[in-house]
């Protein structure tokens, strides 16, 4: 049953960050569903099926949003399809109204010229629109992924969208992920086997060398480290 709260969402988020820090990822997803009901959705990049699987066990049939920028690797689309078929989740793909050829006819190859604007157009704004009906959303951010994510709270306030942001995997180490993948035989994007440890759009992602930061292959050669969705 959805909890009806008179507490402002921002306050609720800060309380939950303290109370849920040591809870399991499944319990955090369950809390979000019990608190926000149909106003809560999970988002997944489909680099692997960990968050989708955790969410499916916590709340069978839960809504999982996948943002299709049009620039994804074919392997990512295939991983999405496999996850949607294998796990008890309701995958909704968010597509951009402009297909890539139309986008490039209008803007050129924006990822080369102005990747921040490209991410804004192809990622941030479509996700903002898709999240409009929701009060809370979850993503797969982990503290161990990069220094810029080291302080990621399990629950926080997303001031830009004025929503509660939930990071059920925030405290998971790389070993935690590996153990979970092995234990449940989780579907993983095949690109991970050839060095793509963090997977975004094809033009902006390269594999990383052993020992390199997992996200070093994202926008390599530029100072850009985030697409803007999580800022
Ligand atoms: S990651 Fe690259 S291709 Fe994808 S939206 Fe951002 S700049 Fe564009």
C-alpha cells in the first residue's frame, strides 16, 4: 500500500538516506515502491541486468525505463531485449522523437562538436519528460564506479527534477556485483567481456585497459565524465 505522506519529498529523501544506508538493495526498492507506488520507476542502462533483477525480486512486474538515445551499441539493445524477456519487469523504452539521421541532418554529429548538448538533447531532456509522471526514480549508480560517484547516497533529493532519487546499489563494490552476477547467472552486456566496463553510446565509449578506471572509456580524451542525467 502506498504511504500517504504530508512530509515534503525533500525531507523524506534525507530521512530515508539515513534510515536505509545499511539496507539491502531489494529492501530499498521495496521501500520506494511502498512509499511511492505507481509514482516510482526504475531506470536501467542495460550494461547488465543486476538492478533489473534486484527490482524484479523486490517488486515483481515493476516498471523499468530504458532510455534509447539512438546511438546505443546493438549489444545493448540485445541485452535490453534479453532482460525484458527473462525477468519479471515491465520494460518501457523511451525513444527520442527525432531519429538519429534526422537529428544529424539538423545538428550534425553533435557528439563530436558539443557532447554536452548532444547528451542534453538525446538523454537528459527525454528522460526528464519520461520521469514527469513520477515522484521517485531509481538508477544503478554505485560509489565504487568512479571518484565522482564516491559520495552517492542510497536515497537523495533530485533538486533539478524535484523528485526523490534512489540508488539501491550505491554501496555495492565491484566484487558485490560480480558475486551477484555469478549467484543468479545475471544477463550481462557482452561488450563487458571485451573491456567495455562502462557502456554508453557507441560514439562516446571505448574499452578500458586493465587497471584503468571503469568509466575512463566514456568520452575518453575530454574532460566530460557524466552525461548530465545524474548531476
Ligand atoms: S553519450 Fe555521446 S552520443 Fe550519447 S547522447 Fe551523449 S554525446 Fe550524444
